[in-house]
């Protein structure tokens, strides 16, 4: 599939993303105002651009950590286990935590990560996703903050890849195949 020729059409501009992040940052600051301290956890690799821009908008005492989990191999498995490829470096017990994800699609990744991290007893655990494809959901998960709701399109850019490419685009684009597969 990556070898099929495609073009990328702009879906969300860099400017629109930046404006939305400013709005989200003000809401996040309000939510965590009581302690003023926050551990921001980026899910590797797709969230790396989003987390970089988001934390620079936050007027809070922020620590940054990263978590990488395997994508579920089999959607039929109802297991709540998630395989950790790279664990957090720090402890989150008793602390305020914000998990940052690129896209919520079926919801399996975030429901598992939420379950995993809540087991470590943070004081407050909140989630943010830049993009949400609600029409694709297989398990009930809703992030506390969403940048943009999008239709069921395959997107790339701003950290998000197609077969590891296009993460470096400054905007969100949708992949459009230019040849008929048949
Ligand atoms: P979920 O577990 O199905 O919610 O999967 C979420 C993950 O699937 C995201 O973090 C992405 O890594 C990947 N994903 C879902 N939709 C897209 C897309 O349109 N482009 C690239 N990756 C996607
Ligand atoms: Mg991801």
C-alpha cells in the first residue's frame, strides 16, 4: 500500500492548528490550576510534534515524559493489557497527568493506556488528542480535549505518519491515492 502513488491534500492548516492549541492550553491551565504542576505524557511516536507545541503554550510547571505502546495486534482481543515498548522514566503516583495522543481512531490504544496509567494512581489523569475520528470507534473512549473532529479519512503530517513518512509536514493532510487499485 505505501507504494501506491498518492497526493496529500491539506485538511487542517498549520495556522488553524496553532490557534486551536492556544485555546486548548487555556482550558488545560484552568483544569490544573489548583496544583499548577503537570506531567505531560506523549505517546510515541505520533504525538511528538503536538506535545512540543502544546507544552510551549502551557503556563504551568510542566514535566515531559514519553510512553510507547504496541498497537494491538488483534481487535478481537478484549484484553485490557497493552504491551509497553518504552515505559515512562518518572513516577506519576499522586501527580497531575495529561496524556497527549495524535489521533483517537478505534479507541483501543487510549482506553488501554488510560487503564494502564490509572493503575499507577495519579492524582488526576486527563487526556488530549489532536484529532478524533468518532465514526471509527470500537470501544467507548472520549478524550477530555480534542483538537479537531475529523471524518474517516487517512491523515498524515504534524507528527502523524503513513508508513513512517510525512511526519515532518507542518499541517494535517489527507492521503488521496491517485491510481485505481484494481
Ligand atoms: P486506535 O487505537 O485505533 O484509536 O489507534 C490510534 C492510532 O492509530 C493513532 O495513534 C495512530 O497512530 C493510528 N492512526 C489512526 N488513524 C490514523 C490516520 O489517519 N493516519 C495515521 N495514523 C492513524
Ligand atoms: Mg499513535
